[in-house]
DNA sequence: CGATTATTCGAACTGTGGGTCGATATTAGC
DNA sequence: GCTAATATCGACCCACAGTTCGAATAATCG
């Protein structure tokens, strides 16, 4: 058993070091943007030699990808649970967005990265990427909630895609826009969403 | 008089060539993103040698800046007129956004660039830039309309900055999000804004 | 202990891309 | 036509940043 135990510890340590590197990388991306982040600086910030980064990751791009993948995957896991609830579409929809707000307020740098980094890639690059799978699942669930919600009269009768875009933009604006990084409260979000979606069924 | 006439023509031609270069640059930015756009490619697309670009512009960054400055300045001029009208704050506010939609539908690549390129710079870089002046004027006018609108009961009673963010996000979502580049209509915008702002005073 | 393997790292390599040079062509003015 | 200014351009330069190398150190195991 000794062999396995040691191997486990080693692989755990390896993962922990990868995590350290990712944290450093995130800090640098946040400050310098995607292209502005230099490998040397990531190495310095995370406290490893430059070559060591390449011992754990095969390229700069892989570091990006790992950050995005981890982030979107864990975000999806949090939201998946909520989506499985059996409340009305509108309630579920709002709960999910409120959950995202809660998470953002927990670790703003991470979520700013998750929501803004993708714009730095070309659409083709994005299609191929692992993390996109989880983002797509999230979008799909939200779209379905909107469609069901419309049928049940809980959402305004408009093109679902249009509502999706409007809600996405509204949400993004409230949570991420503005230089004053004051966190938004769940109540504020709820109020805004409520007025956009109309009062129908809101106090159900 | 010959001298002046010739000089005029020359400077007009010079401006026209600059314009050609800017058009090429915009096309490349649109496709490749800001960092992905190479000077060599801009030169190729706009039909000049690389060195010629540097005969008209002193750096790659100056090309960016010129695009942004031209764009935001002309956008501001269009909107300034509207802002001077003497309708109610809410009507003015909505007219301005509808005007932007109209312009976007005229030249989508340009406006996508205008609204998205700034994110590629660090905040400090943005502060120093010429074009930011016009963007700030626009934001200021919109904020004032919101503040007045609240006093006159045409807008919901919330923090103006919050309303601004919400409207900005909503607008951006509707106009620019989504891969299907189908243009949005002014009516759709009006409907969305209307429901977010509430019915109060809408049918004034 | 050796010896084999895992880890770390600064130095060196290399491709890329922004910017410059010098030579050439084109135009303007007389 | 001749000269000076204007315009054009491909080849070159060089700094930078991602990546690799090779050596050195630390951990594992028999």
C-alpha cells in the first residue's frame, strides 16, 4: 500500500502546485488583460521559475484554458443543482441568476475573468474549447426556462432569443460594468429582472 | 491662387488615403481582434506597403486611436443634436438609444469596434485617449437625462448609476450579443426599454 | 548509501511583428 | 526638362516573449 499512498500524495501535491500557478495566472490576467499577461510575470507572481510552469503546463494557452475550464465547470455544477429544482420556470431562472451574483460577490476576479476572457478569442477558438461545453449547457438551460416560462405566461411574449440577450446584457451590465466595483446585491438584481420581465406571476 | 488650390487637393488626397488605411484596419480588427491584427495584414488589405502606413500614421496605436476618435466623435455629433431637443427626459433618452440602433444597423462593423475595442485597453490607457472625451460626454448626457427623469417620475426611483448600468447592459446585449447578426429593430429596443423603465409616463 | 526518478530553474534559442532605412518612382513648380 | 518635394515600398533591424535545454537539486526506493 505504501506505493499507492505515496503516489496519491505526489499527485495531490502536483495538483496543488498547478493550482498555485493558476492563481498567480489569474491575478496577472486580471491586472494586465489576456495578451498583456507575460509568462515571466505569471512565473514571478506564482513563485515558480518560468521553466517550471512548462513542467506543469504545456503552453500559455493551456493555462488560460485550464482556468476557464475549472471556472465554468464549477459554476455549472453549482447551477445544475438549482436548475433541477421543481419551481416554476421564472422562479428557477431568477434563482440561477441570483446564485451567480452570490458567487461573483465571493470571488469577483475569477468571475470577471470567466465572463470577459472569452471575448479575447476568436469565435473559432472558442468553439473548440472544453469550457465552452459548460457555458453552452448553462445557456441552454436558461433558454429552456425562458421558453417554458413564456408558455406558462410568466415571461413576456417575445422571441426567446431576444429575451435571453436582454437578460444577459442586463445582468452583465449590473454585475460587471462600471469602475466602482461596489458589489451588487441580490435584491437589486431581482428588482431589475422583475421589472423587465413584468409583474405577471412575479408574486406567485 | 494656384498654390492654395493644389495644396488643398493634396491635403484632401492625403486624408482620403488615410481613410483607406483606416477602412482596411477596421476590416482586419473586426476579423482578428485587436492584438491579432498585424500591421502587415492591414497594409495588405488596405493596398499599401507597410512603410507607407508609417508615412501616414506614426504607430499601430495611432491607427487604433484614429478609428476610435473618428467614430466616437461622429457618433457624438449625431446624438448631440437629439439631446438638444426639448422633449421629456424619457423621450430624449429613448430617442438617443434608438438613434444609436439606427446607426449601428448602418455600419455594424464600425460600431462593434467602437463599443468593444475599449475593453482591450487597460483603464489607464483609456483615460488618456482623445476619443474618451466624446464617450464621456455621451454618458454624462444620458446620466443627466436619467436623473431628471427620476425627478419627473418618468423613471423608476433607483440609483441613477444602477439604471445607467442596467440600460447600458440591456442595450449592449440586444444590439451586440449573439452570433446571429440579425439586426435588431428600433421597435424591439423600444419595447424592452419600455418594460424595464416601467409604464409610468410612457404613453405621455 | 547509490541509483533512478521527479522537480526546479536561469540561460539560451527562436519566431514574430512593430517599426526604420535607403532606394526608387511620381508629382509639382518653374 | 530639371530640381525639389512628396509618396511608395520591400528588405532589414531588433526587442520581446513563448518555449526549450541542460544542468543542478531534492525526493524515492531497494
